[in-house]
């Protein structure tokens, strides 16, 4: 752990709301990429 953690990063790590939002954001990104990769099959 040589890298110094900034105050903002510490705040983000302790905040479950931001973590949840980031998780949802990544999921949407992955889903959109997968949907485009499959040609948007329904």
C-alpha cells in the first residue's frame, strides 16, 4: 500500500451509496456492450 489514499477516495470507499451507484453504472455499461455485440436480439 505505497499509494497514498486521498480524502475523496476514502470518502468514496466509506460511502455505500456511491459504491452502489458505480456498481449499477458498470452493469449498465457491460449490458449495453453485450447487447450491441449481439446485435440487440430480442
